[in-house]
C-alpha cells in the first residue's frame, strides 16, 4: 500500500517511523514495571509536600535532551514512551477520597440545581435536540445576570451585563444559529454569548482597549468567553484562523490579574501555562498573549527547544516567577525536572491544538505537565483546536471538570459506504472560505506540476504572493527547496532538520514577504498565523485528514478568502474517503478522479497512533523511489 511505499523512501525518515511504531507499540526502552512504579512514588512524595516534591520526582525521571524532544512533530514521537499507568492528575489517596466524597455531594447538589433550572427554562425548538447533545443549550439560553465564581480562587467575577440580559431569547437564538454556534453545557448556567466587545464586563484590561483593532468578537470568542471568564473548563472547537488564541488569552489574563501573586520563592512559579506543539507556535502565542499581559503588568515567558536554556532561565529569573509560561512540552519538562519552574500555583492551563497535544506522541508529556499543576478541581483547564477526533475526547475530559463544549460550524455529516460501515458521522470541518482544489496526478510528475502551479499563481501582479508548499518528510522538503531554487523560484524552508535559528529566519523571510515561497513539513501545519498566505499547496498528502485541515488553514484566516491545491496520488488513496467528506462538508467540488479511489472512510488501522502514524507493512520489501 501507499504507506509501505512511503516508508521505503530513502530519505532517512522511514526508519524513524518504523522505530516510532515500535516504541508506541510497547517496545519502548523502559519496562512496564519501571513505568508503573513511578506514579506511585510520585503520589507518596506529593502527599508530603506536593509542590516541591513534584520538581524532585521529575528530576529522577529519564531526561530527554530538549533539542530532540520538541524539535519537530516527528521527533516528538521518537521520544515518546508509553506510560499507560500514568495518571492524569495524580494526588494523594486520602485527599482523593475526600474529594470524591465532596464531589459526590456537589454532584448531587448540581444535579438538583440543574433539574430546577431545566424546569424553569422556556422550551424552544432546540429542546428537541438529538440525543447526542442532550444538554445543548442553543436558543434556550435564559437571561441571567448571575455572577459566576471561580473555583480556582480567582477573584474575577463574570457578571452578564444588562445589555445582554435585555436581549430576547429569539435574538440570542438567531445569533447562535447564524454563527453556527453549538454549546454543550452540562451545568446549564444559561450564560449568553457575548455579541460585541462592549458586553465584556469592565476591567483594568478592558479599560486599555485591547480590541480596538477588531470590530466584533469571532463566534468562538463570543461563545466561549462567558464560560471561560466564569472559571469554567472549556473545550473550544472552531475553524482555523478564527481567533482561538484570543478566546483563551482574555480569560487567562482576567483570571490572573484578579488574583494575588504567590510569594516569591526559588524557581519560577507560573500561574498560567499554555502548551503548544511546535516552537514557532509557542513563540507566536507568547507574542500574542504578551500584548494583553503587558497592559496589566503581567509577565509571560516562552520556553521552547532548540534555543539557549540559560537565556530562558535568565528570563524566568528576571521575571521572578513569570505569570504565564507558554511552552513546548519537551523544554517545559526539562525545566520542571531541573527545578527551574514550578507549576504548583497554576490556576489556568491551556492545551492549544489540543487534539495534537493529547495524541499519543505528546500524551505522556501532557500527563506529566498537567500532573505538575494543581488537581483539575483546583485549576481551570481550556482546550482549543480546529479538529477534535473522537480518539482524544476521553483523555481530554479526564483532565477537566464538567467541560463546556463550544463548537462552531455545521460539523456533522454522513460518510462511509451504503451499509453505514467504516465511518458514521464525522466532526471535521475545513474553513469554508478556502477554495479547495484536488488534482489527481502521477506521483512521478508531482514536482513538475508544482513548478507549473507556482509559476501560474505568481504571474504578473501576483508575483510576490505568498505560497506555502507542504511536504511530508524533512528530506523531501530539503529536496523540493533545492529543486525550486535551481529553477529560480525564491524559496526558503522550515522543517525539523534545520537549526532553530534557520527555522526562525525562514519564517521571518516568508512573513515579511522577502521570500514568497515557503516549503514546510507539518511543523508549520498548525496554528501559524502568517498574514496573506494566498495559496497552500499540498505536494504530499499529510498522514491524517486532520493535518490536511490544519495545513490548508494557513490561508483564509481572520475572515479572508484562501485557496488550497492538493496533489493527490495513488499512494494517498487511503485518505480519499475522508478527503471527499471534508470537500463535501465545505461545499467544494469533488473531482471524479478522486472518487475513483473510493469514498469509504477508513478506520484508523491502529488506535495507539496519532497524527503521525501511517500503517507500515513490515513484511514488504522496500521499493526504492528515486526523486529528481
Ligand atoms: N475578533 C477578531 N476580529 C478580527 N480578527 C481577529 C479577531 N480575533 C482574532 N483575530 C485575528 O485572527 C487571526 C487568526 O487568529 P488565531 O491565530 O487566534 O486563529 P486560530 O483560530 O487559533 O487558528 P488555528 O486553528 O490555525 O490555530 C489573527 O491574526 C488574529 O489577530
């Protein structure tokens, strides 16, 4: 099959993927006993003095060099060992039992309150919602000016304003329907979406007019802010480029700004932690949240691999406990284990690109990082992404308390064969402002076709239009960059074989427009907000359909239009069904040539693998494919 061929390529990545498969299969260096023994030990230690002991227990764990741990999405997998016994939020047993009892009582109380509320709630057409979303609240949002209290101890109080209270249910329902907002709210608080910036409660931050350059909140901001500002856990799923960064940044700053700073101690004691899958995304998020943080005198530090630890350590010291840490998992784990950072005071934790962070490649890191934070009942946890595969949902909820799920877009459509096998419904949606073209091509002609597409797209006045070309492998990216360079195309690249300073330089050259073509691996697929990317070309199809949605999402951002062209070959036929669904879901043309490969959505061959897994037929002999 296609995967077999890809893995037989002679670009060096093949062996790594096989190695990854082995590791994720339980063929990891650490034995099961070793892995199992650690959490128990950690628990005991934390029982005595959780915060300090956490750093110590981490110290005893095997340490990976940061330069490898988050250099690239593929590299991250290599370092991931299975740890099925690890707990998401390990705490002492007695404390756990006490919490369980308390939670039991609280649950009973909540249930009663919920029941009372439901009875009071006016019935609307949406009350007949499908069973899959029994608590869906669209259109039945009772006006309330209730003041929500944070369980984390933040003194910020979200009070729904009079202007929002004054709106009729019908107006709210129209807004929710028009913006395709779906809110699944177990606690039925009845909080209404924030329709415009003036409806956000006044605060020191708001007095500085941080949103002056925007006209209205985006749907994900409108719908998630009331809950996140109220201290609730939120899962936010919205299309690429729809302002999710601000959706979690505003509540983060408000929560921190209303809480006393912990007394200065040795090591930086962060109060918010935001975890990102790639260095560039961590830097971008850090830059974005720093704009808000500085307005109210809070500090944010970015920790990522491939750069000097000493410099980052110095930044942490200078800020004597950065309020906010934005980090890639590998480097953050290093700092935790070395005792340079403590997450024991974290009241606000965010997983950006959450499905990627919960994927097998990062799962253990995330367990360790969230395990170093206070228990989920004592922190607020937010997860945001554009794609939310079912495989990560259970794990996500294990890190959260009754999360509110805010989904933007019509995300349910059928698929699979006529017998209903192989798919069912999918909740995957590409940004509908992106025109998606798929060309089925002979694999041998791909690079020539790329050249034609680039020349065509950069004709005349479009000469400097920014175009992002995605490859699957690092070596492939290097080769394609050289191929284009030799043909006079101004090009730079970004992938895991480059040093961090080279990666940064490439991205800067592309962002500034000094070089109009960027060749990238999936290290640039998620989150990067590069202005005016006119076209995304998928030279080689990604490993998962989710990655496809993220890749093309580098264009058509913040309400703009964009275009994506995918060169699809017989090697990618396993993805034809899911690609057809994504195209249909975004009202895009489905080429006949693509349909020939079939429309059945293949179930993932192996549940243990995430975005980077591709089935490898170990019995097959490699076919040497020659490029160029
Ligand atoms: N309310 C708003 N109005 C207009 N533009 C906005 C608004 N909020 C954020 N933006 C802008 O939209 C762009 C995309 O935002 P952001 O990077 O947060 O998207 P995202 O949803 O996180 O995308 P991705 O899924 O790719 O990570 C940014 O340039 C941001 O400044």
